[in-house]
C-alpha cells in the first residue's frame, strides 16, 4: 500500500484515481502538526509514501511564512525522517519556485537555487530537510499544475472566458503547464521503482511541453473550449502581486527520462482530457 499525504488537491485526487492508495486528508494528518504525519506513517506502515500536500497560497505565504514553512518545510522533513528510520521510500513534490526564475535556459536539478519569496523559501526548506533525512527519496519539482479538480489557471480561464469578451494575461512568464494526472503517474512509477532499488533517489524536474507563456496557454484553452474571448498580452509589471513570480519556469527534465523513463507530457493532450471531464 502507498500512503499519500493529501486527499482533495489536484495531484492527490489523481493519485486516488490511478492506484489503490491510502490518501490522508487534514483530518487524519495535518501538515501544520508534523508529528501527526510521523504517526500516520507508523500506523499504516506503507511500502512507499508520496507527499502530495502543501501550502500553495503563494501570495498569502508572504504574510504567513511561518505557517508555510511548517507545512512545506517541517512536515516533509519529519515524513522523510520517519521513512528513513523505517526503510520506506519517499517521493516529495516540489516546485520551480525554488529558483530565481531569471534568464531563458531551462532549469536543471543541480542549478543554484534562489527563491524569490516566502512560498519558494518554504518549499526549499522542505527539499533540504528531505535530503538531510537520509531516506531513499526522490524530489520531483514541477510547475503550472492544472486539472479538473481544485483551483488552477485552466479552470479560472474557462470561467472568465465564458464571462468576458477580452482578458489581459501576462505574456512574459514562460513555463510548462503540467497535467496533475501526469504528475500522479510519475510519482507512482517513481515510488514503485524506489521500493526495489535506491538507484533513482535524487532530485528531478517534470513539466509539460511545449513551454509557453500564460497568455498563449490561455489562448489554447479558449480555442479548445470554443470560447470567443480575446487575449491581450501584458507584461508582469502590469499585473503586480504580493509575491514575485518567476519569469522563467522552463525546466530541464532530461534526468527524469534517463532515470525512470518518464518523458515530458504534451500538456495540450492533458488539456483536452480536462475539458472532456469538465464537460461531462
């Protein structure tokens, strides 16, 4: 049995669809209380653990960095320490926000980290704690997650595109939209392989292809959903937010393909799947 932290989030929802996992919501394991996570691992004694839960409110984290750091930093550290003590492989989902987001080259797992804000710092604290714990662990950094579940850019665009004739969307932030279903599938494969071999332990990147701007992502959403909504490009400076966003979220996923045979998914295929699900 694979134990999943998270139950209603995008990736956790997909994990429950794809495999017979035990998914824990906040009522059974509150990441704001890291020791409850350790207790859950001890209780269920799984063959592997996947952490698909996180504090993801990027802007609110600027005011709640202490809480974000407990959830994104302390809790996965405790999970990894518990897994290390019990010989359980651990897969942890992280983010491109650990990087400064400058330049135009795709970020490699070994590139220097320099988070721009509280959310990125909290996720980096989790990564550092997982590595220190000494478990057979894999950290999977991903970006621009979307699905038919929860709150995400694709669903927001579908709602706004049906209400308005024109939207202004940031066009100078570039990244790879990533279907939550593909992230879940990648985590499951990694967990299975780590259960039999430690060779794949390490830090990896996973994002959808091709890389695109938020504005062009929105255009494709509207095209496929047959919504007549015009997208006007704007720079990041025209849409200020409490937390700075990385301009460059491109991710080099080569090492994941080599270690696990997992290639970058075409996000347009994932978008078509999401639209079909939402329409049904």
